[in-house]
């Protein structure tokens, strides 16, 4: 008894006998009218960061297409684990509860912290929104004006580096750079992009490592010193032609970028393929809409960071990130004891 028709018939009959037909997620009317109420969105980082700005810009377009609204809840802590556990274990699997996650750092967290939920059994990413290269940056008043100066200094003593969280592609970049050049970096997690910016601005950290687009939106305050991309600086003009770190040092550090995406409960997806197809199709339409691009441009971040990826692209990226994490797991877990204010 596996067909959707059979399941709706049986569940509908049971619900009717209990006076609950109107609220059954499987009855025909609910399926045809989906969505007919607001979406609740879990963001596993703090309020006011890049994830919130990107999600709200996206729902400017998506909400109009779906004729509904989005409500957000923020759950920073444990490098995203708190938000994921709440989404998987406590949010109803009804198609109205979504997660907007940063797949790069959160798959690194999943691979290193080994929480008691399972990807992709418990949740499925289905709509990638952006691609954002990791960088090293400094306050414009800093004595460090180039990535060479950073590495030279870090060969003499460990440099304090502000990061949003230890399990992050940017953290892997610094660890790999240190290994390749025999330089040393003390990674300090600050629990989000905004606290990380503040730590670099006030001198608490000597340099920072984050995705590029947020830093570029504050380009009057920060200078990009180097980019973790093998072949191209995708924001060369906006970043004053910041160099590729591999090209400067002759290293072979992999491309290290973040990619944010929407996710649903896998159980709901499997039981409701038509409704899921609606979400995936309309999210692609929303991504292509000028409404989204205009809203995102107002955040100050470069629009050419926007990049759509479907469920298959999300899965490929997530699994590749888990494999990359295995190469650096020892160093990442050894660095968990950072003393940043955002440490949970």
C-alpha cells in the first residue's frame, strides 16, 4: 500500500472518523491548495547575518509566486547543529517547515561533530541560492596589506584569525595554508559573520577568514588579501584584483566556497512528490526573477554571487564537502577549543 492515492484514501477515512479530515496533510483538498498558509523557516545561525539577508531577499520573489509569506527563527550555536537538530526532531514534517542552511560549513559540522541525525535521510537540500568563495581579509587600517605579509608574520608567531565558526570552508583554507607554508594561525570562532567583522575592525583579531560577498559589502572597511579559488577571482574588480592564494604560493588548496540552500524534511518529500515538485520549480523561478536580484543588490552584496542549483546539484556539493572534510578533520577538531565570544 504505497501509492499516494491509496495513502490519502486510508488516512482520509481515519481522519474523517475522528473529525480531523480538514487538517490531514494527505487529503486531496490540502494537496491541491498547497501552500495555503505561511512557511516557518529555521536558520541555524544568528539573526542579522548573511543567511537572513539572502533568505529575505529570496522570499521577496518566492513569496509572490507561492502567494504566501515566510516567518524566520534563528538558532545559532554548535556551528549550526542546534538549528538542524531542532528542525529534524521538533519541527512538524508537514511541508510548511523549511530550513535555510549554509551547506559548506554545516556539512563540515555534520562530518566532524557527528550529530545523531542523518543526511540525507532526515533532510534534503533542494534549491541552492549562491556560491561564495572563501577569502582572507584585513581591516584597511591593518599593517597587513597583502597575503604575503600575513604568511611572513605567521611564520614567526601564530596570528589570531576571526572566523564565523571552526567548521567552515574558510577555516579549512587557513589550516591548509598553514600546513603548506609552515605558518601558524589561531582560529577564533565568533558565532556569525557580524561578530567576526567586529573582531577584525576592533583589532581583537589580526585578520579574518569568511565568504567574500559579505566582506565586499563592507569594502570601505576591509581589504580582501587572498581568495581560495584555484582558477579565478570571480569578483576581481570589486576586490581590487585580490590574488588567488594558490597562485601566490604555488600551493594546491582546493576551491573553498559556501553555498546556501533551502531544505525540507525528507520524509515529507517522499510522501508528497507533487508538492515538493512545486517547491523546487517555483524556487527556480524565484531565483531567476529580477525581484530577487533587485532585493539582493540592496543588501550591498554582488549579484553575480547568485547561482541556482537543483536537488542533484545540492546533493553533489554536500557530499563533496563531507569528503573534503575528511582530509582536514584532525586539524578542524583540534581547533575546536577556540576562545572567541561566539563559541558555544
